[in-house]
């Protein structure tokens, strides 16, 4: 994944060119300020604006009616609140069905955090890099940034890097310029609420390289900033995304250990009488070969969902297994000499645990990576 921050001024799209890109804004119980924002956006950008009323109710119907009748916005309405992810997917589906000449879309939030200037800049960036997902990234180092926004973004950056191997400066940005081809791909991406935007980033790793664009960081104040993001409930949804893959990897590894032990026991009984001298060695080798094959298939199909060839991934996987076994044996032997007062079993547990986390990273990035 290429991830860079654009610093060059790009070609400014003409009004006719802007019409090939659609602006999508999900909104739930918006304030009156949304009307002024859309007016300013209309004065600067000629693109169609698609608003999604995500179940705001009768109290807010007047705002959406004015946006539709007076400012010419397309308004899609949910009967009840269904979440930002569902709102985005419905808007993507509408645009793909309605605009044959559309090259992509720009998503923005309805709370005034994204200026028309930055929306236009992301649109220009997408025109220059039509095969990339453009992220408008904010600077969270300022003093006026709400504490929960700072903490949430820093935490998610670390988690995304650890579990997905992706370095993204602003994982929670709602300002994104999305190519048409990628819009088609993410229609079926999992997630109905804020977790959908995170899954979109994960899917981009293999389908659409990310390019970052620095944007203005806008917050009215720490106390007045209004968001429908629940820091507990929605954070749990987001972090479950990363824990799921690692949990599956852990279960796969533990189950392969159980398979290894069970087969070792069976083979020992089978060969104890026929080859009494070598039955332990034979049982160990056979059990390890079969359990490794089992672990490989589970990781290929269920953990990493790889679409690379069996021969290629299999060769890399079993090479890693051999290296991991050799490193484990070497480190345990070396550390046993350096710190003889620590039991060998204790040393092996620590060494193998470290290798377990390394193996996860290697398998995700080098062995089972998906082919675009």
C-alpha cells in the first residue's frame, strides 16, 4: 500500500469536470448550519450533492425539504436510523445506478468539519489519481482538538498498524474521495455504522492504494463539538474488526497444536510395537507434517482469506515453519546458556510466544496477502 501526503497543487477541475464526481453527505439529526454549509458548497462546486437522511424523523424534515427544494440536493431517506455505514452504501448504490458517467464520489460529514475548499481539493486529487482512495487527513496535535478525538485516533492508528500493517494518519476521517471501481467493490463490505469506514480502509489495502491529503482541522470548541459517534459502543465495533482476524489466527494455532498432540498419541500407539527404537521420532514427524498442513489450510481459507496460489503460499508457509522451528531451538539453547537459572520450559514459552506474534505479521504481509 502506497501512503503519501500530497503537497503539490493539482489541476483545478472545471465546472463541467466536477459534475463527473458526486458529493455524498450522510446526516442524522443535522443542525441548521448544514443549510449554510450546502449553500457555500454549491457556490464553489458544481457536483451533484446526495444527502442521506438517516432516520432523523419529522422534526428535521423541514431542513431536508429546504436542501432538496431550494438547493437542488438529492435526498435519500431512511425510515429509521440505520447507521453511517448503511447510509454510505445506499448512497453508493444510488449513484452507481443513476450516473453512468460518474468517475467517483467524495464523502463528507454533515457537522461542518470539512470545508468546501478541502472537499474540492480531494476531488482534484482523485481526478489526478483515479485508482486511489484519497483520505483528507487532519492534524490532531493542536490544542483545540477534543480529547476523545485525539485519543481515539491515536489508539486506532496503533491498532491498524499492529493488526493490519497499514500506516494511516487519520483512520476516522469522513472526508474521502473514492474511485468508481472501488465504490463497486465496497458495496458489500461489512459494517452498518462507523465500523464500515474502518472496513473500507482494510479492504483498500489490496484493492485501492491510499493517498493522503492534509486538510484543515475544524472543531467549533471542545464543549460544543457534536458527534453521533459513541466512544464506547462504536469503538468496540471498530476494534472487534481487528480482534476477529487475530482471534481466528490464535484459534487456528491452538487447534493445530491439539491436532499435533492427538496424532502424536495415535502414531505412538501404531508404531510402538513395530519400530520400538524410532517410534517417537516417526510419530513426531508425521504428526507435525499433518498438523502443519491443517494449520496452513485453515489460515489460507478462514483466517486470511487468501486468493494467491496454493503452491506459492504453501512453499512460503512451510519455509516459515522450518525457520521458526530452527530459530526457536537456537534461541532456547542460547538463552539456556546465558540464563541457566531459568527453566528451559519457561524460556521456550517466552521465545515461542514472541515468534507467534512475528509469525502472524509475516503470514499476513508476505504469505497470505491477497492479490488485487
